[in-house]
């Protein structure tokens, strides 16, 4: 093979490699991401959070349909809950319930928060969604998306939050 043919072949292969390398992958979205939820407790008392899927009737009656794990946060500490969220090619599994209620206990005080977006529209809940301490209020969370696509959500608990009862 003469030198000019060799150079032409190299140039042709380089161009073909460049074109192949620049082609966009049709499905570049990740198949999953990690959601890390951090509950920070700067208080001198431990905190427990229990999520529920509940039906709230207009007259105020509540029917618990499913309950989630109880999350315990020690005093002056934090707890992380890590979930892998599958987006595509997921193994068949049952669909987990969507939690629309949380029971929060700080020392001897407790409150119940409702996710207004997940309660039937016929149910009137006074001031629902306006309370800045409601754990379902997205403004109460710090959310960071990492370059990898993973999500980090942080909620800081406080003793003097409205709605706490003994």
C-alpha cells in the first residue's frame, strides 16, 4: 500500500470514527436515580415521623389505609433514608402507596400533617398547605440535584413549629 493510500485510509477511518462518536444516543436518560432524604434534628429531644396513606373525610374522620416505616431521628442528629427510584426497565413490583399524611412526634408533643395535593377536592382542610412547618410543604425542604441525576432532599425539624400539641 502506497503512502498516499495509507493516509487517505487513515483520514477516512478518522472521519468515520468522528461521525460515529458524535451520533446522539437515542436513549441517554438514566434508568434510575438515588433519592436521599435527610431529616435533621437540632433539638435536644428525639423525633419520630410516621407516614400514612389515609382517606380524610369532609367531616374530619380519617381512615388509615397503609402505613410506612417509622423514621426515628435522635436528638442533635440526622437520619438518612435512601431509595433507588427506577425509571425504565424496572422489575415487576407492586406499586407502593402514596403517603398523604404524616404523624410527627417531638418529645411529648405531636402533630399530624396532611398533603393537600393528595386529598380529595371535596375535603375542606383549614389552612392546609399554608403552614410553613407542614412536612409536605415543598418550601420547607432544601432540594439539591447532583450532576449524576441523584436527588438530595433535606428537612430540618423544629420544636416551636405551629400545630404541635401535647
